[in-house]
């Protein structure tokens, strides 16, 4: 389990309709619920649902930051707002919190809340950045579900987000940007792991833009050179996995 997840669950009890966990923490919860192991992940990627945010959530969130003793507190500028908190003094708190809000005024923090500008060199999470797209944001909202006191995305909604993050990082690397190849592989590997949680008969309708991204991902990320056993997935070849996911999401090769 992700460090500090129990702390987060307890602290935000009653506010589950204000946020959605995506990223590694959401995958970890989904995998553990199925009795499967997941890679180590240390941060919580949190999408704030601006339609239901209020001052109470801002107060409770800042209380969590203060109680955890987070040394680094940053926020971006611009149309959307990205927040990053890390290095808590309390070891039982999550190592890092990354929040994304589509409006800069969505998270109403107390007047005395002090945050530094996000360093220019720091990258905004690929999984969070894509939520500026209306189709992806609505897709996340529609896939939010309650699991053991937390709000998170299920496997069938996490897979398209992971696919988009893989495409984004791959394109950036091809443009010459400094992108760690392990970060790219991480998203592909997570898609293959999440495949284990999808019943073959599942059908998920995708908006055209997301369907096109999913088609592109399946066409180039899951090639014959990748062995699912390398990430602990047995009983299916990469070709079979791609075929199942194409049927699930209604995208052809």
C-alpha cells in the first residue's frame, strides 16, 4: 500500500465527492483489491473536481499539509493550477501530493497559506496535464468510484489515461526533450498490469479523441518485442492483450 494512504483516507472522510485519485496510487488500490502486487509508488496524484469543491475542502486539505509538515509547497501559475507538496516531516504521511485543478481559483486555501511558485525545471505530471482536455476530464469524472473510503478511477478508466501519458512522454522524447525512458515504460507496464483486472466482455465507450489515442497506443506501445511476464503478467501474449483491449474500447488496429 502507498505510504500515508490510510492517513489521507481518514483525514478526507466525508469529502470523497471533491476529488479523484489517479496514477500509481489508484492502480495500487485496484491491484491490491484483486490480490495482485504492484510496483512501489510514493505519491498521490489527485484530480480536484471543481464542480463540487468548496472552502471546507481547502481548509481540510491545508490542515493535512500542516499536520504532515510538508517542507516543499509549490503551485503553478496559469489557466489551470497544479500543486506539489513533498518531503513531509511526519513519516506516516504520503511522500508527495500532486493536485490538479482546471481553474486557478478552484482550491480555496486559507489566507495565511504560503506556497512558492513551481520551479520552471519541474515537470507537471503527464496524467494531470491531459485533464485540460474536456473529453479526458469528463471521462475521469464519469469513472470516479468509491473504494474503501477513497474516490479513485477503476482499471477501465485508468488504462486510457496511462496510454495518453505514454504517448505524451514518447512524443516529447522524440522532440529532443529530456525524458527518462523509465517513466515512459512505467505507463506501458501499468496498462499491461491493469489488463488483468478487465473482464474480456467489458465494453467502454470512448469519445473520439480518446479512442484515437487508445488506437495509437495499442498500435505502437504493445509490440511483439514486449514480454508481459517481465511485469508479472502470465497466461497471455502481448498480441492477445492488445486484442482484448481493442475489443474493450472499440478501437480497431
